[in-house]
C-alpha cells in the first residue's frame, strides 16, 4: 500500500484519522494503541510474514534500552555493544547477506547458495531509529518511555516507506502532548497542502520521467549503446526522477503526519541548489546526514585529530552511507566517490582560508 494509491488515500488514511481523534477524545492511551495498530496493519500490507521481525526488533530494543538506562556504566556499555551487534546482524542478514554471498562466489569461484530473502519494509529506517535511541540511552539523553509510545515511535507508518529517520527527542515529546489528540484544522490544512505537493512530485514528475529513463537504461543493460545526447538526457532524467520520487514521499510523510498534529523533521532542502558537495549533503536526505554525523563521524573522531584523520573519517562515513542506500558495489563506489568529493571540498576550503582567496575569484566552496 503506497501513499499515492487510492486504497491509501480514500480508505486507509481517512479511517485512521477518524479513529485517532474519536479515541483521542476519550483516552490518549487508546489513540496511541489505535495508531500503533494502524501502523502495524500498514506494514502487514507489504508482507504480513515479516511483522514478527518488526515486533521482535522493537521488543528486544525496548528491553535493551531499559537495561542500558538502569545498569552501571561498564555493564550498560557491554549491553550497548550487544544491542548494536543484534541490530546490525538483523540488518546485515536481511539486507546484505545475498550481496555478501554473491561477492564471495564471484571472488573465489565458489557456488554457495542462499534462500531468497525479501527485504523487509523500512528495515533500514526502523533499525537506525532504534540504534540512535540505544546510544542516547547510554549517554543519558533518552529517558525510559512507555512501551506503547515507544512502539508508536518505531512503527509510525508515515516514515516506513522512505523516511525520514526519526529521532526520539523529536518524536516522543509530541506523543505526550494533549493537543496532539485534538483536531487542529490549521495542521490539517497545512498537511493537505504538503501532501498534495508531494503527491504531485511523485505522480506528475517522478512517474512521468520513469517512462523515459527505463527504456534507455533497460536497453543499455541488454548491450545497446545509447547515443551521447540520449545517454545524457537519460542520466539527467534519472537524477530528477530519483529526487522527485524520494522527496515526494518525504513530503507526503510530513503532510500525513500533520493530520495527526505530529511534525516530522524536514528531509530535503532543495539539494540541487547546493553550490558545493558539502552544502549538498546538508540539504539531501538531511536526517540520514545528521544520523551519520552524530552516530558515526563524530564517534570516529570527527575533525578533532587533524586533517588526515578527518578525511579518513569522512571516507569511512560516506562508504557506510553508500552501503546503507543499497546492497551492491555500485552503492559502495557511489559512497566512496562522495567521500572523495567531500575530502577535496574541505581541503580546497582550508586552502582558500589560509590564502585569503575570495568567493569572487575562486567561486564558493
């Protein structure tokens, strides 16, 4: 069930909204349970056989979080390591096991086989969301929350398809507010506008571009060499199609969430207007960039140990960021290239600062 489907727009979403506010007048707890049930139902529409995985992950991580927040420092650190291994193992098996086996087969000429694994809906998003919660529980930044609210925080259906990556500090306080459970027509109006813009991006722009992109890329995959102009047009069309599809889904998620008086974080800020690659990554998939910065780049050392170590940290972060987008060497290479671009951009920026070069002479960096 996609956000742009008639089933979602005219059946599922109105029923969920009506039930949420009807129950919210009587009990906030009942409204939370209703929204949890609706979110789990949404997940089941993709593949009911994997709902156990979602619930198993949530129950396990809630238990880990409670233990981490209560234990002494050394024991909570050990439990955090166990929890991280648990989450990364689940993510690694369902998203990367097939890629790893195929890579080993190609590298060593072996013929290992693995049962077909269907990628669970939103596994990257709900895994990263919970990893951030666990790390912040260890740091004392996350408090112990009611299980139903934690369940809603992770399963909240607007973010399952394409994000954004949610953070407990942004979401959990909103679930506690009484105003969240009362109709706010201003939020509904804003949500309708934002949802409509996202829907237009998806249907009118992204889906229209697919009809041009797919034939060219499909023919290239079968050995046909496109003409220069045709290849460039397809490449540019793909860049726009990818952006409008992803951005459109995130806009729809923000709009849908406003129907429930819940504000999701902005995930895109006109990234194609960026004047350099540093600014691009501050505008593109902003919640992922923030997560990678806070939970990978900074723990690796960030920019605290000199330029060489900073560049290494950037490369590692972007390689993992590329792998997060998909299981394949193309994603790893893409992440590595963006890491190299960031290193060059930062090095050139430092050079400009040391030499006092102005924007007018050398452009903006």
